[in-house]
């Protein structure tokens, strides 16, 4: 068996210290990246909410136009049926 000297322990301590410093730096970078991602997520959530509001507005306008078109079609069909009924039931008048 080999004996462990003070020099070996110091080298091991320096090696571990260097590795832990590197890990600490990487961990700090990861924390910064996570904070940036959270800010980006908030920004994206805001944009999605704004887009949903716009879509709701467009949907409301589309419903209004659709009801108007169906109203016009209903009036035209009613008028057409009125003329057809007049010629079928009262051909001489």
C-alpha cells in the first residue's frame, strides 16, 4: 500500500477546488439562462393573450357579418316564395 502524503492531499484539494469552481460557474450560467427563459415565456404569454383577444374580436365581427348575410338571404328567399306562391295560387291576377 502506498502512503498518502501532504503534497498528494494538497494536489487533490486543488483539483477538487478547481472542479467545484467550474461547476459553480456553470450553475450560475444555467441560473441566468433560466431567468432569461422565464422572461421570454412571460413575453410569449402576453403575445398569446393579445392574439386571443384579436381572434375573439374577429370572431365577433364574422358572426355579425354572417347574421347579416343570412338575413339578406332570408329576405330574398321570402320574396321569391311570395312571387312563386302568387303565380301558383293566383295565376290570373
